C-alpha cells in the first residue's frame, strides 16, 4: 500500500447527505483493507454520521456544502475530517443539560478516545472549520 492515500467528497448540506458520507467512507475503508463487518468499521461509520450530521444541522443553512476528507498515512494513522464553511465551532454541552439532541461531539470524542485516537477542530482559510478525528490504523494484515 502507498505511504499516503487520500480521497474526498463534497456533498450538499442536506440531511440525505449524511448517509451518502457514511457510505462513501465505508466503501473507501473496505478498499483500503478494513473489513466491513468489524467493530472498528461500525465505530467509524457512527463517527462519520455524527460529523456529517453536525455539518448539516449546526451550520444553520450558512454552509451550502461540506467536504469529507479521508487520509491514511503509512498504514499507521487514519484521519477523517469534515469541513464546512460556517465559522461557529462545535459547542460542548454541560453533562447536566437535558436535551434530545446536541450530544454528537460527546459521542465522537468518546468513541475516538476509546479507539486510541484524538479529536481536533481547526479553522479553514475561508473562515469555516474542519472537525477531524485521527485513529490508529489497526487492520489485520491479509495473507
């Protein structure tokens, strides 16, 4: 496998794009050797769903599209980032707040940490942001 692999897709900020983003990432990871029916694949699909949902719901229509970037470095680290053009960064809710939604970042942070990874948010040059995860790439070598 190459030292660096990278793909991306830009989708409209529409609820239907969440499943498209999830499916796209899942297909790419299968191509890169991650078995579709494993716990890591399930966790990544959930994280991508949450990241894409945040890009659609919390940009308040001010980001017409969002981009999902998937990178694999030297078969060691997987990075998935979702970029939108809205300047507002994700907000962390206090644990005591009772709401039906707004727990996406808590879910993403928890699942990422459980996998030995990290979550980050970075501004873009255009004034938006990229919310990304970095995970160790623990794919069994196929013989």
